[in-house]
C-alpha cells in the first residue's frame, strides 16, 4: 500500500474536525462539571470552567426526590423491553428469513410499512387503549405465557422419554404415560395457582387499575415496534441453509434447531439488538411522558424534566439529574459500542 | 433415536412450514398487532369522530372528514406545519452533508482514532434528549449562559440575547441542538459505506490521474448513494417527529415560531383532550411520511445494487 500524502486540505479539515468534535463533547463535559457546582457558582460570570469547590449538595437534593426510584424504573423498563424484544424478534426474524410460508410477503410488507411510519402517530390511540386495559389482565397474560412455555418444556421432556407414537395411540398407553401426564398437569396447575396468589401480582391488584402509569405501558409498545424483527431477519439471512438442512436430517425439532443451531450463529445480532433497545428505551422520552404520571413511577428522563418545571434555573440540580441519567448509559454505550455500530449498519439499507 | 423420514410433497411441506413459521412469529406478531396495527387502525377511525374527553366515539359524534377540513383552516396547524417544513429543509441537507464530510475525513484513519471520532459524534445521541436539552438550556440562558458570555467577550455581541425567547433566534437554537443529536447515526452509516467502496476502482482512477475531488464525486459518491438516500429519509422522518426539544425548550413559543406538528398534536391530545382532532393530525403526518418513504423505495429500487 502506498504512503498517504499530507495535503493542506487534509490538515485544515483535521483542524476543523477537532474543533467541531470539541463542541460535541463540551455539553457532556458541562453536565458532569455542572453537577458539582453550587447554585451561586453555576450562575456566576465569568463561568467556572472547572468546579474548584465541588459540592455534593445537588445530588443530596436529587435523592430527596425519589431519584433512586426513577433510576430503578428506568432500568426495569430498559431491561424488560430488551429481553422481550430479543426473545420475540429473534424467533420472528428467523422465521421470516428462513421459512417459506403462505402470507410471507404480507407479513414482511406490513412490518416494513410500519417501520417507515412515524412511531408517534400511534401514541394517542395507544394511551386511550392502555387506559382501558387492566393491569390484572397483564398478570393473567403472563401466567398464560408462563404456562405455555413450561408446558412446552415438559412436553419436550416427555417426548424424549417416550416414543411419540406411543402417546399418539391411546390403545398403547401404559401406566407410566398416564402417570407422567397427570404429574405434568399437576405441576402446571400448581404454578398457575402460585402465580395468581403472589402478593403484588394478580391477587393484590384491584380489579380496575389501568395499565397507564405502570411500567408495562412503556414496555409493551416498545416490544411491538418491529425494528427488532427487521434487524434479526437481516442477521438470520446470513445463516447457511446447509446447516439448517443438516440439523433437520439429524432429526432435530424446529425449536431445538432454533435454540442450538440458529441462536449461536446470530449471537452478534442479539448483542446489537439488546444494546440498541436498551439505549433507545432508556432515552425514549415521549412514550414515557404520555404513559407515566405519578411521581414515584417516573423514569429518570421524566424526573429531570419534572424538576426542570419546578426549579427552572437551579442549573446545578438540573445537571446532577442529567448526569445521573446520562453517565450510566454512556458508559454502557462505550463498553458495547462495537455491537451498537453493527446494529445500526445492519438495520439500515440492504433491503 | 432418529424419526422415520417423512416424504412430503411441495404443498404439504409448505403447509407444514407455514404452521411452524407462524408459531415462531406468534409472540412478535401478537405485540405488533396489539400495540402497532390496532392503535394505528383506531387512530384512523377515531379521526372521523368529534372524539374528546367528554364525547366518546359513537354514532352521534361521527363527523366524517370535518377534522381534516378544520385542520387546513387552523392557522396554528398551518404555522406548525410550516415550521416543521423549515426544520426539515434546513436540517436534512445540513445533517447529510456534514456527516458525509466527517465520515470521509475519518474513515481512512486508524481503527482507534476512527472509533474515537465516531463515539464523539454519537455522544449527544446516547446522552439522551432530556439531558442534552437541559444543558443547552443552561448554555442559552440570558444571564448565566456560556454562549452569551463567550460571544460578548469576543466582542461579537454587545448585549445579552434571549436566545430561546427571541422570535428571530429560537428556531435556530432548536435546529442547532437537533443537528448535534441527529448526525451520530448518519456518520456511523457513512463510515461503513465508504469502507465498502470498491478500492480497485479508486486506485484505477488515481492511476489515470484523477484528483481526490474527482475520485470522490465520480466514484465514491455514486457508490454511497443508497446510504445517502436512507439517511435523507430517516433524518426527514425524525425531523417531522421532532417533539421533545420543543416541549422541553420553548413549548412552541415565542408566538408560535417553534411550534411543530408533533408538539401541536401533543397539545391537542393531552392538554385539550381533543383526541379525534389530534388523530387526524397524526394521519396527515403519517401520509406525508409514507409518501416520502415511497419515493425513497422508488428511487432506490431504480439504480441501486448494494
């Protein structure tokens, strides 16, 4: 490879680049340093470029508001969305990429169309919908899903113990088959019973509690958004068909193939989608704003904006809040930025 | 123990695959249908009703397309639409050109330096809108803001400016902040796209004596065209949806000069509780964006081989 020439144009562009980069970093620097400035220092002129007398007063005041609670809510929302998105999107993306089925183009077309539309236009009806949904129903739904998943696990265990044909023809049922089936049913019933009676779950949730103002109201619409499906489809396209074919010939079931063959191959996809969803959910302001109201249910972003409405010019306090929201997520981004970059590029063109 | 091989003809095989595929897609499709498609349909339907907090959707409140006709006579809406168009017209070219410039300056750097710059320009995105807005509000402050201080000590202005309260400047402040939060993703995309440009073509052109500028416009630019189109469309969509900056910085003021469609929609839905009217706005916004996206797909499918 030949040596690169250094031209005046390159030098000038590098200088401009550094100046511009500085203006991009400066607000972040100003948040961090501002968080340690007292109110008198924050509004003094000339500005203090670095806090010479750092104070923790802003953070103390912040934690008198339920800032820990806000952080916890934000983490719960981001983690919950991340897990649900990764689970549902990987299954769906794999099916879209590797299965040939009736209605494929319709499903995929709907997903692409929905992605091109602005997310915000569905939000007003969504809030009305959430206000009409009951929190209890959510817990029933969770119970049903848990039972289905556990049922599938038990089913596959049973299937591996006995030959399937034996189960299919009742004439051949033996005592142990019936016994296992009864046992499985009993275990499932116990789980449902347990889930329904957990304090704070179904039993203690009043009949009429609406879904708005709960963390579910933010998580569920995030999971519905089909970007993840699209991204996982892109990653699943890279799976060689021969491997899937080999798994099929070896007699692996569909779910088994997915878990043991597909998942390891699309691991980078999981990484990209997880980090992408986490950061986006953490920073998504509009959805949180319209769904969450009561002070202890806010997220950190909402918390800061509420504080801003109350103490508009207490800049030190504002910066402490901003730092609390921004520093964890920036750290996470820096650690996982490789996945993140990949996610952005894979989710883009190539359609 | 291996299962007995089952011979299936084409249709039976596809039927089997269809069943399996829908089982795989079931969880995602439930969420997608319940929280995207259903509200979308509800939004379109309720936009035909005089649907407010007091008036539920019923036969009596059906008003046909009246919400839409009202919108086009609503001066505030037209103002908001106009402001949104200004935002788009300024931001989209600025973001595209700037990110292309930055990417072409950094994509040949060493890996470490390249990802350093990429992170720097992505930082405002990751920091989160609220944190970014709060700090900019401080920097724009009339009395304690660093911007007024810097400009007056450099002798550029002699009197402190109310950046966010002045009709002339407010929208430009919004554009500036929007710009810093929008360039991150395009830069990542452009760096990747420029890295994929066919190097043999570039070298061939250089052997033939092409200047750097010629190489750029004749060879690299056409090859990153799909990326450019994608960036233009996502930036346009994002700008049309600009909401949090407005809500947190100016609330549409001063005198409606920074009101955008999205913020006006929010006000109608959640302050005035005019759900039907707000949904009509949402539908119009969706139609505009759908048209823009359709144009992108049209152009892309014409001359793109990625």
